[in-house]
């Protein structure tokens, strides 16, 4: 898979966004581990644009997706403290 990484704009927006949004927390995890957005979008069955909007805090995941995000983050032991 071609992984060109995250743009500085996405990284900056993610760092400036509120961690009250589970999509932002997922973004911090994925960015820190260079997990491709395409892999996340396939796993969560949403578009790549949706993932980018979650990562930057522009959109809030719906409850169904937020629950799945929390489960993923708990499974990998990732939290923002």
C-alpha cells in the first residue's frame, strides 16, 4: 500500500482540535503510528473524507462510530490524558 503520510495541515488541525471528539483522538493515534486513512475508512465503513473531517475535529462521529472508535482505542490501550 502506498502510504504518503499525513500533511502538515492535517497534523496541525488535529493537534489544535478538542479531544472531546473521539475522531480527533483516533486521529492522534493513527497519525502517531502512520496508519493510512484508507485503512481506517475501510475498517469503519466510511469515506476517507469522513475520516479526515473526524481527525481535524470538523465533524463529530455518530454514536455508532464513536462507540466503535472507543472500543478500538481501548483495545490498543491508547488514551489522551
